[in-house]
C-alpha cells in the first residue's frame, strides 16, 4: 500500500539529485484525460531528463512507499494516466526524454526515448526514406512510451501489427530503480523469457519504459486510397477477403464506417469535406501500399469492378491525388473528434473474430433498437476485428440524461462481444476504466499469474496503483 502523504523533505531531496527542472508544479493538463470522466490527483510532477534520473526517482519512491503514475502523452482513453484518489502519488512525466537516439536505415531500426512524440518518429523515419507504420489520430501528442505501455493499435494493424509487433527491444526502469538495458536490434534472440512482451501492454504497472528499439519498414513506392459503399458489414468482410486475394499484404488498412459517423461529422465539423452527397449506411476505406512499378489506382479499379460484379459494393470513389487521399483519411480520423463533441453515453473498444463481426453488429443493434432513444456510431478497424461500437443520446438529449443507464449499456456491449469469443479491450488497454471488466470476463488463472508477476516486479505496489489489476 502506498502512502497518502509525501514524507517530509521528499521532494527537496529529489530536486537536489535531479535538478530544479525535474520537479514541477502539478498543472491542470496533467490531471485531465480526453473523455473528461476523471479528474486526477498528484502531489508533484517529476520530469527526469535521462534514464538514470528515472532510476533515482523510482528508487526513492520505492523506499518511501510513494505511488508513481507514469505519464506519457496523456491521450489514453481508459484512465491509465489518471489517479482520481492518489493525492500522495507523484506523476512521472516523460516529456523531457524526447530524443531519437539512433536510426539504422539499413537495418530498418530506430531507437527513440519514451517521450518522443509519434509524429516526430514518423518524421525521423521519413528522413531516411523509411516508414514507422504505427499511426493513430493523436499522433501529434501521443508518445512512444505510452503507445508501447498500452500496446496501441491504430489503422495499420492489418498489415504491420500492433505496437508490440513493431518493437524489437526496450530500456526499462523497474520499481526498485534497477535498469534493464534491453534495446536490442535483433530479430532473433531466443535467450529465455521475453521481458519485452511482458512490459509492452502492462500499462506502467510493472516497469517504466524509457526508450525503445522500433521496427521501420520500406516506404511503399505507390499508395492508394478508396472509399467504397457496401450494402452490409457482411459484404464488407467479403470485400476485405477479395481485396487480399487481389493484392495480398499490400492492403495496409481496411476501415469500416457508418452513415451515423458522417452525420456526426456534418453536424459538428461542417468545414470538413464529405465524400458522398448522402451518407450511405455502411462504407469502407481501403488503403494500399504497393511496390515499385505497380499502380494503386489501377489495382483499386480492378478490385471495385470485381466487387461490383459480385454485388459487394454499390458505389465508390478512388483518390486521384495525395490531397484527396488526405481528405479521405481526414474523414476517418475526425470521427472520434465528432463523437467527442456529440458526447457518447458509453464508448467501447471491443474485438471479435472476423467471422463474428456481422453477428456482433446484428445482436447489438437489435438490443439497442429496443431502447428506442439512442443512436449508434459503429466504426473501426475491420481487418483486425476491432470495432468502436459507441452509444449516443437521441437528438435533443445529452449523455447526462442517461447516466443511470451507462453501466447497463457497457455491460450489454461487452456481454455480446464475450459471447462471440471477443475481448472487452482491443487496443485502448484496461487502465482504471475496465478493471471490473477484467474480473468479469478475464480468465482467473491468467489474472492470478498477472498478480504474481506484479508482486515479484513491484512488491510494494508503487507503479500505477489501481490500474489494470485494481
């Protein structure tokens, strides 16, 4: 159990070791999270400038029993970076550790510190004609450490995998201040237990990531994007299979979107250019990255022709320029912002096996149609089974009118997902929002082993108390 009040002179002693820039006031920005569901607490903010300073801070906190909230870009959606009842904890920010330490283009490897912003990693990769394919809507503020801590997904998982799949090695500081120097550039290393994959996805509860070796890939010579209207989610899945038959692993992203998402965009972001005169019920965004000598537009035209003949698509538009590609992606990437402005009653990050996606949507739609006074915006990464099935108030009402039903709505979505072999957390993590769901839907053996891992690596429980395991 961590202390509720910092020991006397604790901060002054840390400041003497780390310097005055490392100990900071607790500004409001550190205590907010994107959905506004919690207000955080912290006794102080510590912002080390290097790994050895992180080690000093953690050792001091461990000895004193002071809780530590690892803080990256603050963009997490499940409250992992927010401690509502942790007045005696310190917030450990990575914002001063932003260096790109090294780039090895011939190896397709980039080494970045945990505080490096994702967009800056993209720029460093682009400077050597490479691509770091992990991308999310908050790429301008999300940081490497947080992305790995929650095993972020994003739109390119279909081709390149999650954050875990794009990480070769880590540098990590554990609760007692010991440093694991694991910044490997190796693709093959069978030397015992895989600590990297243990730490990735642990949400700061087992150790603090300070740097990472990231996988780069060659930049596709030709890229293409299309929006295609489909008659149903079932047709969208068949279209995905057809696209992969046509182009194999060249399909980088395959995003499902609904007409409700477009209507929200029209209402809340009217300056955004919309691709259709009337919002279709369902449509997909397909993104390709092809090798030299291949024409993405021709490939997409051939796909559309075959799909139209098979009655899998009704209409479509293929981007004719990079500017138009950007416009198509803006539609997809601004949906979360429009959702935020509308105000969801309950947002969900679920996954189900690909073959069960249409059945999940059918069952969930039937369930919520019976309520009669909600709107559904279902969208997500169809290629990897990750849907964001979000429930909104009826027109003219606000989410405050539904507070007494929020838990029941979330439970219904998660129950349907679980019944179909799915997960209640696909890419956002557990944080504090889904701790109870871990108990409800989790395997008890797995949870027991996780608790034992936590006890071994963080026996005093100082690292992100209350997150993941409660």
